[in-house]
C-alpha cells in the first residue's frame, strides 16, 4: 500500500510534528486558520472577498479622501482668490465716489462765490454741470451697491474645505459695515438738493472715507489668511502622506494575509488532490488521499477515495469474471471436442455393443434349453420326491450357474454401455431445437412428481417453493433433462435424514431455479471440475455414474442463453445449483401472471 499524503486541517494540528504548535505562536494567520480553517469553501471565499473588499475600501477611501481634500483646497483657493478682483473693483468705485463728491463740492463752492448766486438751499438757476455730477454720483453709488452684492454672493457660496482660508466671517462683518455706510449714503442723497447743503456734503464725505477704509480692509483679510495658508497646507500634506503610507502598509499586510489564507485553504489542498489523483492514475490504487480540512475539498477527497475503492472492487470483479469466462470458454471448447469425439465413438461402438448383447442373450437362451434337457433326463432316471421337487429351469451344478450369471452380467454391462453411448450421442447433439413458451413451475413440478415415483427416491424429502408464474421459451424435454439431472444428483448425495429444496423465483428478467440439498457437499476441486465431461464423484457407497449429466445440463442451459453454477460451503455441508433462464416477455402470459 502506497504512502498516503496527509494534510492537517488549517489551524488544527495533527498528533505531532512541526505543525503542532500553540496558537499563540501562529499570530493572526494561525488564529484565522484555527477559527475558519474547517469551514466550507463558500465561507472561506466570503471571508476572502470581505478582506478584499476591505482592501478596496481602504484604498478607495484613502484616494477619495485625498482627492476631495485637494478638490476642496483648490475650490476654496479659487473661490477666495476670485474675491480679490471684486474687492479691488469695489475699492475703485468707492474711490470714484469720493472723487465725484469732491467735484460736487468744488462746483458748489465756485457757484456760491459768484455775485449772482442764489441763496443757499435754493435750486433756481443752478448750472447744469452741477446736476450732471450729482446724477453721476448716484449712478456710482448704484455701481458700488451692485459690486458689493456680487462680493456678498461670493461670500455666501459654501466652501467644503476645512482650511482656515475658507473662513470668511471677518469679510462678512466688513461687508455688513459697508452696507450700513451705504444706507447712510442713500439716506443722505435722497434729497435732490443735498449737494447745496454743506452739512450733508460733509456727512457724505465722512461716510465715504469710512466706506473706502472698509473696502480697503476686504483684501487685507484674505492676504492675512494667505500668509498662514502655506503652513496649514504643509501640515495637511504631511498628514495625508503619513495616512497614505499607513493605509498602504495595512493594505499590504491584509493582502499578504489573504494570499496566505487562500494558499492554505485552497491551493495546498488542491495540490494534495492533484498529487493523489496522479498517483491513483499511475496505478497505485491502494493510495488514499487524506484531507482533514472539513470543507468541500475533504468531501472531494473522500469521493475520490470512494471512487478508487469502487474501481478496485469493479476491477477485482472483472478479473473474477474474466477468469470465469475463460474457464467457460475452455470448458466449451472441451465440451465441443469431447462431443465431436463422443459422436464418433458412440456411432462406432453402438453396433458392436448391440451384437454383444444379442449374442449374450441368445447364448443364455440356448444354455437354459440345454440345462432344461439335462434336468429332464435326470428326472426320468431319478424318480425320488426330492429330485422331482427341484426346479427344472435351474442348472444341476454350480458351474452351470456361474456361466448363466456371467452371461447375464455381459448383457447388463452391454446395455449399460449402450446407455452410455446414447448419452454420448445426446451430449454430442448440437443445432437449433424447437422451443415453446412454457410455465417453468409446471415443468419443474412434473419432474418432481416423476422422481417421487422412482423406487429409490420414494422416501426422499423434496420441497418445492414457487413464487409467481414464470414463462420461459425453452425446449421442454431438454429443460426437463436438466432438472432431472440436478434433482437426481441432489438425491444421490443425501443420507437417510437429508432433504432437497427446489426454489423457483424471478430475478429481474431471469427465471432462477435453485436446487439445494443437505448432502455430502463438494470441495474446491470438485467445484472446479464439476461441469467437465466424465467427471463424477458420488457419496461413499453410491454407484459411480457416467460423469455426463452435469455436462449435458451445462450445454443445454448455455444453448438456451442461460447460466448454471454450483456452490458448496464444503464437504458434508450440502450443495446448491442455480440455473438462470431468460424470461419470455409476451403480453398473453404477462396478463395471465
């Protein structure tokens, strides 16, 4: 028997060896093998997929986090940088307002110095230039308001980054202060003649100076934040680098663990299966694959072992059948040769045997006539009562009696030889025979009843067991001869307390006849040659037969497409002969059954 390959289950060491270590020495991989090593492959694949999804999640999460952090940084930076042109434009417009207000103040002062100037507060005969500058001032105020609105909308845009540069709360407060100053400017310029009043102009000048100061603060806030933004970005970059390296290391460890587990759970058992299958394919049918993984691999290994064992059984059975078929072929060839020889011998010696029997019978008749005449002469010469009482048909002396007995023995043996030649002719007779469908039970029952009337078997115990009716297409006379040979052989092997059981049953598409006795039994040598012609063994004290009965039965059953076999546990343990004949499948008999 070949050396078996053993693969200890992951996490469950065998009795001894290098793999017999404590779980504490295995680390995480050993703990996972101990916990999940004997689970089904489906569970192991799910575990592997979970670890793989975890790896993908870590990598994707790290990449997405870095990408979104960079995206937020760029958006915040681009959004805040976009505020600078609007803030500069707002500051420019506020400066234009102050210039326009100065021009209005100059025109008003020049107009008051003229002799024809009107009283203060009167709008009559004012120069058109003054009105045009006033309208220009109002339009410039509207531009400041519109520009401030655009700046506020940019501040209202929500930034997703967590950087300090995204904090625009100081700008919002400054914008609120600018809006308050603009409201004062609006209220002051609601009066159409506001530019003629020095107090209103002075108030506007103060508000515009404050407004310009506030608008100049807007870019300064962003400049201050940009000054510290580089340090913040550098710290965030280092954090991302460290996180990326940690994530890469964890991912690599998990990937190595996954590869290790799959090697122990899948690839190593597959290698054992492949190597074991190759050994079996190479002819080592005693080899068995041993896997104790407790999963589908172990089930497959057990299935391969069962298949190998089944193949061994089939191979042994085929070898036995080949040997049996070889014996049958040899036996058939022997029977054919013996039959051919027997036909010639029987034909050649049948006529001489008939002549010997007729001559012996004729000689016996003549001797009896001579003996009767001699007895009559003695009776005439001797008239004593004792002599008269003697049987006239018997010879007078012992020599005459021996001669008659020898003649009778010659006749008996001649007729016995003739019987043997007739059996030889039956044995040699080949060719198709006329067959008909008969009920096997009736045929067997008829043979049994005939045997029971034979004097030597009248006291024998014969039991017949029949199931359902069985229809076979056979030559009835030949099958009767088979049953008669088996039955008489069984009866001849019995002692006074023995019995014979005849069983007829259906076995698939076959009718099976079993003749079992409790007689002297057979040893292995007898079983091997029991169907050979001229081979005979009888119970002690029984007359030896011709040794052709079972040979003829074998030929008849073979000609009918059946099979006959004998078996015996041993001497004095009885014998069993089985005859199988194919059933005749006809609708009529099937309905009758």
